C-alpha cells in the first residue's frame, strides 16, 4: 500500500501539471513557502487540514475533489 503522503504528493503534482503551474506559482497562490511545497510534492510532509484547505482554494476545487482517489 502506498503511503498517504506519497498519494497526496502525486495528486498535488497531477493537479499542478494539469494547470501548467510552476511550484513557485502554486506556492504563492496557496500562500505557502516554495520549499515547503517541494517537500510536500516529494512525499516528505504530513500536511495539516489548513494546508489541504489552502490547496483546495488555490485549485478552486472542493476538498473532496482534491482528495479524490487518495
């Protein structure tokens, strides 16, 4: 079973690539530090609900859609 942090990392990367956004752009849009985003996308971070909500707002999707297939 793939660790949930890795699954979440893949989902964030997938959504970011679909939008054609750089890590820096997404980090700014989600009000996160770029290095923090980088560690999330590498599956090293266990993110909080606040961060999940920030990603949801940045991508303009619901939290349930953000967490789809995780």
